[in-house]
């Protein structure tokens, strides 16, 4: 314990001024923590969350159709477990020491703890609780199976695993909205976390190619392309998102022939996409600027055409450099979905407003907003963690294995 | 035997669609055509639909009486005044929030950014936690939290929070100031209602708190990046000259860090200006919320949108111009 004490002394009590500051901060933080815990454990009434957990999760999605969402969750968790295990089974050959997640046992135990605690906290019905446990067990089981036997799979099958994600996503769209033989659920009945994640993932997926094209256009030597991209990017970046959502809700109907304007939720999702594309373009542009011109010249002199040089030489390097900035944009895009509540859509914050308008839960703002904050914080922090892990995996520098 | 030069067959001229003099023009023409057709299509629809709805572009409605009141303005406004006065009052409210937010966020962000280099581990950790918590929670959520959870649950009357010269109550934030006749007047309780020369509404206070704390976290990161870009030798040299931590930071490190910080601040200031439009969620009458009310009453979507767009673009350009001027001041003067 000696080194710990010494470190504490160096960090907190190096000089009298530091010591005074530390004591003051400890007192302040301690009293704040005690006050918060007293409120959270004794005064707060979490019934508002417990009674409305379904509403927060999926909004007014018809109850008899919710099996589709369970199926989608199962597929998603299954794909996650498989990918996790495969990533474990195939560490980069040049670095044995660094795996992802770095501490697998910690990740699994955290998952199990959450799976045990959350249903209890939300006071879910025993049947639903059992379902969640089964899902988590499946996730961990698949991760174990893929991690144990993933190396022995034929390489054709291995290459198919990344394709799992787009497949599940498209299937998920069908499952959520219906059609192809199952009952249609109109977008006006989607809500809560479902709508938040759907809008965010839709915008993230579509803004990516758009942003790359805009960034290439802005760096192009052709003046028309360059100016068109610059005007678009600066026009979007100059206006607050809420005015663009306003444009989508109130003016898009005038811009398209009668009856062609999509449903309000899709309009908002498209606005989010076009908005995010402008910001993403700037992130990608900084990545493109980081690729030395010699790279293109070398590729061209090897006989690659310009599109080939872009695809094989420039973009892989540029996107790797731009990755942190791009994920930063994705995180703020996820946060920006809360603005949909201002135009009357029932995403997480919108659902929260309707719940708190219910006389039974009047004045329970603190509980609801705190829950949402924790939820958003976890999602954003997870995106950030994933980005750092991906950065490490793509880092071209070879780190000697430990 | 002298070698005859191998005869090189003259390369066949590439077909015109692969000619490097032609292809760029083809690409540009194609893009230009697509953009033109798209714009023409959208504008054509716009004109047709607006004509059908009887809403063709006109600015005459701006002179009609607005018929709505604004809760708080710094420019005088009431329901009998025309729409343009209302929009102007909203713009003034936006400018007020942005200006106060800029000052507050800069102060908080600088302090938090400097704290990341403190010798005190606890303070460093606190600065880190502040940035990580605030940046990962949506601003809108933070705003409604400050408004509904903090400011609207404050006590009123004698139970209000009282500091020397400042009183924080549910009815507003009361600050001491100069009253009529240049008298210094403290907030006072008259018949259960607080009175003071300067009163801020809770809506404004909540908006300001949210904006300052949110932007402060981003500015803290900019400041931290700028300070860490200054070579470590500068710190060591200053401390070997006997300068204290704070003097080193103020006299040696910050002037050099400013070169990196100012361009980053520009981005953050612009996003603060745009984020101020979320005031509509806490009931502060900023430009956007006035514009929304105007739209609901007049139905003039396109005109209202053009006004919004022009105002925010102008605000962004103004901030950019000022920051660029500042940037020229802090750059190294090469002689």
C-alpha cells in the first residue's frame, strides 16, 4: 500500500494550496454524492420508469405485433455475439497482446450484472424477464462458440459473417414496418428507443456515402463539382438543425409533387441524413488532406485509374485518419435525434414528454430525464469505445507483441 | 552493327470518351445538368403548389399586426406591433443569449481546460469527468433538465436562495444593480415578490446555464488541445526561472496556445449560436420560437424559413469574421 499512499500524497497533497483544494473538493463531492444517493434511493419514485418501460422502449407499437421486435432483438444480439467471438478468435497477427474488448471477462461480467439488475429494477413481468436472460445467455453462448471454434470455420463462411449485419438491418426494416406478408405497422406508431435508434442508424448509414462523395467533390479539380459541394456543405452547416427540420416538415410538401412527400418520420430521417452528410464531409475532407499527394501519383504511375486509386489507395488511408472525427459526428447525430421531439415525433424525449403529461406522473421530471441521460450517455460512450477499438485494430503501425 | 531504333507504333488516339481533355467537361456537364434539373423540378413544384395554395412569395404580411405577446424582450414589443417587430425582438433575444453564452462558456471552458493540467489529481479528474459526462448527453435533454428539474422547482418568496446581491427564485434570477437615480439597489422582498434592478427570467437562466455548461465542455477540450500543443520545454524553462504554475500558464503557455485555440473556438462559437435555437424547448422567445409562432398564424412557411436562414447565416458569418480578425492578432508576427 506504500506506493498508493505515496501517489495519493503526490497527487493531492503536494503543496499546502493543493491540500486545501483537495480537502475542499472532497467535501464538496462527498456531500453531493450523499445528497444524490439519498434522493435516488429514498425520495425518487422510479414507478414512472417501471410502469412505462414498454412505452420508452418501443412507443405505441401494437402489443400483438411486438414479437417482431423480439425476433429482431434476437437476431441483432446473435449477430453481435458471433462478431464478438470472431473478433476474439482473429486478433491481428502482429499484436497478440491487444485484443478487443481488452478485458473480455470484465465485459462479460458487466453484461451479466446488467442483465440481472435491469429487469429487477424495471420490475418486468417474470416472462419478459426470462426472455431477457435467455437473450443474454444466447449472446454469451454464441460469443463463446465463435471464439472457441471460429478459427476452424471454412474461410468462405468467415467472409460471410460481416454480411450478417446488412442482412439483419434490412430484415429489421421489414420486421419493423411490415409488408411482405406480415401486418403493416405505420411509422406513426413507432416510438421511444426504437425510433431513436432507427432514425440514428438510418441517417448514419446513408450519410456516410453521401459525405464521402461531398468531400471528394469539395477537393475535386473540376470547378463545378467543387462549387456545388461547397455551397451545399456551407448552406447546411450555416443553419441550425431545427430550422432544417422545420424545412422538412413545412416546406418539403411544397417542393415535391402532390402526395409524393414521405411520412413525417421519414422526412425527419432524411433531413437528419442530409444534415449529417455535410458535417461528415468535412471530417472526411480532413482525412483526405492527410493523404500525401505522392500516394495518388504512385498509384497512377502504376497504371491504376483514378477511381481505382481512390478505392484502393486514397480512401482506405483517408477514412482511417478521419475515423475519430467521423465517429464524433455519429455520436452527435445520435444526440441530435432528440430534436425530433420538437417537431412532435415520439422518440425517447417525445415519449418522456407524453409520459410526464400524464397526471399520475406529474412532476417526475428528475427521474425521467436522469434515466434518459444515463441511456444516452451509455450509447454515446459505447460508440466512442468502439471507435477507439477500431482505431487500434486499423492502426498501421506494428506494435511488438507482449 | 548500329542498332536501329525499334519502331514504335504511334499510340492510337484514345476514343473521345476517354480523352483527358474531354472527360472533365463531360463530368461537369453531367453534374451541372443533374443539379439544374433537380433545382428546376423543385422550384417548379414550389411555385405551382404555392400558387395553388394562394401563398405566393410576398412580404406584405410582415407589416400586419402580430397579435401575440412575447414573455420577455429587450426591444419593446406588444401584440399590436407588426410581425417584423416581433421577429426583430426575437433576434435581439437570440443575440442576447448568444452573447452571454459566449462569455460564460469561454470562461468555464478555459477554467476546465486549464484544470486538466493542474498538479492536483482530483481537479484533473474532475475536469475530465465534466467533459466526458456533458459531451455524451444531448443538449436538448440538458436544457429541459435545467429548466424543469432545477429552475422550475426553486422555492419562491422568502424561501428563495439568497446570496449577497443575487436571489434565485422560481419567479426569476434577481441581481443587484443601479436603480433610478444611480442608487445601488439590492434585491428586496416587497409583499412576497422580489424586486431588483436586473431580473432574468428562469427560461433565460435555464437556457444560459445549459448552453454554458454544454459549450464549456467542448471549449475545455479545445483549450486542453491548445495547451498540450505547447512544448513541454516551455513549462520547464518557466518553472526553472522561478515562475509559479499560474504565472507560467498566463504569461508563457496561453499566449502560445492561443494560436491553436482560436480556430477551434470559432467552430464552437458558431455551434453555440446555432444551438441557441433550442431555446424553444424551454419557452424562451428567441428568433426561432417567434418564427414558429409567426408561421402558425400566417402559414407563410417559405418566407419565414428564408428569414430564419438569413438570420442564422448572418450570425455565423459575423462570428467567423470577428474570430478571423482575432486569429490574425494572435498569430506569430513574422518580421
